[in-house]
């Protein structure tokens, strides 16, 4: 049985031996990177520099939430605004693996810039077991590259430290609860962010649509769960498909794109079953999305695919 307190004690001692110089960590706002950051901070204190990169692919209100969370733990956080750099690098890139590889390489380049500023020798990451398994870290085929695993460039100069590498999501959540981290129960979010929920061209406008639709899905599902109308899924979000269909807005013909809503039940992300969401709640989600995104979205569909055969994220 997993013992969170024992793991924390051992991890902190191990990190003290692994990190003997300045280290840098990417803090995304998710539970994995938050736990890794708190553990590393407990181990090496001021040697750790925590950096949050606003890639332009973050959730609604993400930046403010991340800054508040680290302030609550007394950890100094540097915010890098890199959205323009990411959108430029990904212009015309639509193939999923190419997206992830590009984001992974830029992820390191941005941190190498920060490394130069602080003289960092180590990169601490919140990589967990499903990340490297899906990225082909063993004998398995690559299912998809994770930006902090399979997307790392070969000429990277930072030494990587991964204190959570052998853990699964439920174990990381237990660590977060023990450490008093506010995002302990927050649902998983892909490393490349909304970039892999925006199928097709990555533009600020299309990503903005996905950001708003994901917020709507989260708000409606969480409110319904609070009312006791449904069980909150393990992961739930919206993705924008480059599929257009004819619709009607008022008396005017519309030709808009499609939003797919995805919600799954899982324990560790390695396999998942689609969640049976009440139709009344899905109808609310659909109405809110089509009203909020008039002119760009006129159709909402629900994904009823298990994993396998489909992965949890569409890309």
C-alpha cells in the first residue's frame, strides 16, 4: 500500500543527493508539477527556481491561479509570457506528433533561456508513469509523445530529475493532499495544453474558442456533481474539430466548426471508460457553447469511446 508520508521523506532525501547546484522546474498549474515543485523546494530550498510559462495554451484563469497557489506555499515563481513564440513556432503544424515534438522542443528552449539567467544545471519535472509509458519509454510502441518526455530535444544540456517518475495519478493526488496543495483534486491536463485540444490550425482565435468551451464543460459538470445529478468524471473537456457543418443562427445560414465533449472514468489514465453523462446536462453544455461561440461553432457532439481503443485526449 502506498505510504505518502514515507514517500515524501524518501523523495526529499533523494532530491538532496541528486541536486547539488541550481535547478529549475516548469510549473504548469497541474498536480504533477506542483507536487514535484513542493518536494524539490523542501529538499533544496533556494537552489530551486520555479518557472511558469504562459504558452497561450493554458486554461481560463490559469496564470492567476498558479501564481496564487505558489504564493500560498511561500515559493517564489517567475512567469514567462511566451504565447507569441509558441504560436509562431506552431504556425502550419497540424499533425499531432509534430505538434507535441515542436512544443516539447520549445518547452526546453524557453527553459534554457531561463537557465542562462539563473545558471541552472538541473531540470526538475513532474513526469509520472503514464507519461513515459505512452511515450515509448520501455518496450512499448509510442502511443503519443508527452512534451516533457518524448518531445525533449536530443541536444538538451540540462540534467533531468523526475521524482514522481514511478508513480500513478492516484498516488500523486495522495501526495498533494498530504502536502496541502490546493490542486490535489484537479483533473489531469495535457502538458501541451489546449494545443492538443485544438485539432487543425493553431491560431489564437481557435485556441480561444477551446478555452471558453473547456471552461463551460468544467463549470456545468462540476455544478451538476455538486447538485448530486451526476458523478464527476476523472477527466472532462472540450476539443475543437476542423470539421464544418451547416447550421442556423436565427434566420441566417451558418457554416461552423464542431466541438466534441469528452468525459471519462479512470483510476490512472492507462485505461478509461467513457462517462454516461445525463442528457439534460449535455444539453445545457451544448446550448451554452453554441451561444458563447456563435459564428465559429454550430455543432456539439459527445465522444462515447473507451480507452482503448481511443486515447483520453484526441491528440
